[in-house]
C-alpha cells in the first residue's frame, strides 16, 4: 500500500485543435506508351499501394465464355516470359509484396502493396506480368479447375445465392449484369489458354490503362522508375470502349430460392438507381446510411433492437458501372437474415419502416449522426495508402474527376435532412423493389404472400 501511495499520476492529455482534412488530390500524368498515371505522395506511408486498371470489362467477354476476364486476372501472377509461376511468387515474396487481381463490370484491376524500398523490383514484376504473361496451358487449366471448385460453395452461401438471383431478376438475360461476374460452371468449363490469350490481346494495352501510385515517395524518382517498368509495356493504341446503358425491371415482386429445412432466411431487396455522376448521390448516401448504414440506423433499431428478428440489416448503394452521360447505374439494396418462423413478420416490419420513412421523414438527429459518422471518421478511413489508392482507382473506373471524393465530403456536410429524406425515399419505393428470399419455401411462402408486396415465385436452390 505504501508503494501505491507514492505513485505519481500524470495529468490526462488534452485534445488539440482539429486540423483541416480533405481527401488527397493526385497528380495526373502519362507515360510515352499512353499509360495514364495518378500519383499521390503520402509522407510516412512506407507501404506503397499501386492500382493498375485495365479497360477489359465483363461485357467484353466473348459469348459463352463468361469468367474469362477473371481467369485472365488470376493468371497475371502465374508466370511471365522471365519467371515461371513459382519463381514469380518467390520474387514477390522477396520484395515483401502482395499482388491481387480481380475482374468486375468496369474492367480488370491489379492491386500491389510493397515497401517503398522494394517498389522498383515489385513494379518490374507487375510490368512483366502485363507485358508478357505466360498464360501456360497447365496454369490456366489449374485456375479453371479452382474456379469450378468455388462455384458450388458460392451457390451454397445464402448471401451469394441471393445476389445471383437478384441480378438475374433485375437485368435482361442479354445483359452481362444478369449473370455471375466470375462465370457459371458451363461457361468457365469452356475457357482455355487460347481464350485467355485472345481476350488479353484484344483488350489489354497501356493506351487504355491507368496506374495509381500512392505512398511515401520521398527519394524515389517515380518518373524514371515508371519509365523503366510500366513504360516498357507496349501495345497498340485504341479508344476506350463505349459504355452500354444499364436497363432493369424493378417491378415489385418476390422470388423465393427454396432451401428446404433452412433455419434462417436470407433477405436481399433491391433495384437500380443513379450512379455517382448524379447530383442526388450525396443525399442518397446520407439517407441510405440513416436507413441502414450502422447499428443505430432505423432498420437495425426496429428489426434488431426492438423485435429481435436479426443480428443486423444493412442498406447500401454500390456502383455497378458509371458513365458521365448518366447511362451508368448503382445497385440499391437492403440485406440481412432472419430466423425462418419470423420471415413474414420481419419483412412486414421492414416495409413498414420504409412506409413510415416516406410519411414522416428522417429526423435532424439521424442526419447529424450520419454526417458525423461519414465525414468525421473519413481521415481514419484513409490512413493507409491502399485505401487512398483504391478510392482513386474507383474514381478512374467511374469516369469521375480527381477531386470527386474531396468534394463529396464537403457536400455531405451541408446536405440537409429534407434532401436526405427525399433521396432515400426515392431510392427505396415500396412498390418498386425486387425481394429475394433464400429459405424454406414451405414455411415462408404463405406469410410472405399475405403481405401483398408483389407476386411470389419459388425457384429451386440448384
């Protein structure tokens, strides 16, 4: 006790004055081969993030070969004209680097993270992968087998299965958006090295690509480094592909994907809305966050806290494809899961929340909390170079100005309650929502049909 009495307690530190913050602005340039470059110096970020965007969208995949863009993306790290697949992986590991790649509706993206001191070596590997990928028969065959093994697991996942069904329902069968991004068993099985090579040669070239580099670039001659690596990648010139318009049928209806014996029902309710070029986007972001963006949102407050139906329900807007002329679109959706016996009551209460929102609007308190959460924590969200690079790459993919994210936070801060209410009510009209339920149709069909939210159709789970 004597020692405790002699302890010195230092005064609690006080918070300093907050410093102004804005999403960082990149410098834009280009290389001699036509590659567009965005760079952003972030002092102290010793792990540099690089995003390379390729104009190879999913709607460019040949008929019957859905998934070839995904296989190509994965194959970029499976060997080059200088290294076998094993050697390439070992060289990346020696750099302390990670390299990921994926394909989505706007195109293919490669994401590199590497210590600044190893940037030159890692960029050289990425440049080799883009310039001269091996696309060896054995590696493509292995990637195809891996992808075929993934598909049954995805179909067994209720949330993935719901997403697949919603896309199929919303978009016409002729649209690439109606089908799984990474292909089906039938289409993936038909992919070989020749198909991957043909897709690469048709769509991958520096003239239509963009590289985003973010991190502490102190002491790095980035112009010289890029010229020696990505600048050595050559290819023919080509204009960017036109962006086809997005069309969808959001007639109110319900589709039940039957899972006999399921103890929970997965909910996914959605439609398409405007992309980030639309002036309503900031208000829509704010209103959607108030509806279901966090634990304190309306949907969670009713369905989770008051009724105990679920562990959580979320609403969100996700850009599918963007275009300056307004022909792009985003997916507006509400997702969550509830126990099977309460599927009908939970869905009824969810739609009541939407109707009440339309009738009474949001409160100023809800709006203020949403602004604080979205704008106030933004500096923490972008502490890493990877987070900044990813957002800058999103802006490039979506044909947005380089200062879009910075302007978005300014607009969110001044968006009023009335604007946010109008935006979220227009985003989720109760009579224009497609509801997908993955669950036991024998138990949930009748109570759901009684709600009168649309014609109910039951489909097998596959």
